[in-house]
């Protein structure tokens, strides 16, 4: 009962923080397992609802926050249990922050053509936008936003996997034809935003790294995988 009360307290706290109303619930009996099902419903203006479809050739690709931290945090939890739970990357995995404040501001002040949250990873989720919009993309490796902690990770090949294919960062990726001054945005509104590439007419996802262009095969995070 103690754990269940903590769970209820967590729902109450997060609902209060983001102005969400808890309307009801359901119970399911099980001899051996715990089932938790959550449904979120919202209302928005038609011209402000952000969809995957709508990216246009020439659009700039923007992403909030940093990439790959959640997957790295999961790897620490599974492979290095001695690492303290307060480690920033572990916290990024256990307690992601939905970018409601950031996207409310950006969607009010800029024309956003398409958007998606990065639950499955950069390559997989960007591919959803490309597929539904009938376009391609070119992203720049040196423009991808990385945390100081991830930059210190020793296995650079593993880091590339975290960044491109790791999931559950819950940052928001969107496209817009507008130039957004990301430095001013950080200083004036404390919103971390990076321009990581552009939408192209030619289909496929290309990555420019170390002077070379390579075609990326999209790969999504498996939320039910037991090991990493």
C-alpha cells in the first residue's frame, strides 16, 4: 500500500504542475502483475495543433534540449548499478520533463509546419515526419545538442547509438521555415533549442559527419526490450 500511495502522490504532483485534471480511473484484477493504463485528452485550436504531416522542403529542423541522455541513463541503470540515482542522465530517463512551456511559447510566436516528440529516438521519429510529409532530411552531426555528461562517455560508438536511435528523451523535434535565434531564445526565455538540419525534396535521411554524408537507416527504440 505504501508504494501505491507514493504512485498516487506522484500522479497528483505531476497533474498539479502541468495543470492536468484527473477525471477518473478503473481497476483491473491480476494474480501476479500490476497494470497501469493512462489516457490523456486535450483540447486545442485547429490552427495550433501540431501534426507529423506538413514538413516542407527548405524547412529548418529544430529540437529542444539535448539528445541521447535517457538511453545513456538506462544503460547506467542496467550496467553500472553503483552509479548514484541522482546522476543527470539517470534522472533524464526516470523523470523526463514534457516541453509544454517551451512548445507553448514557440507555437505562439513561430509558424511550425510539423512536430513530434522524441519517444522512439531521433532517426525513428524524424522518419515519421519525413514519411508522412513525403520529404527527406539532412542533419548535421556537429549541430546535435549533447549534454556535458554524454560528451564524457568513453564508448563513442555507443554514444552515436544513444543520440540517433535511443528513445525516451521526450524532447520535441519540429520543422519551420522561420529563422529562430536560438541564442536569444535561451537568454530571454530559458528555452534550449538547436537547429540541427533541414528538410530536403529528395527522400531519405542523410547525416553529415566529419565531411562525409551517409544515409541513415531509421531505427526506433524498443520500449519492451529487456536488455540494452
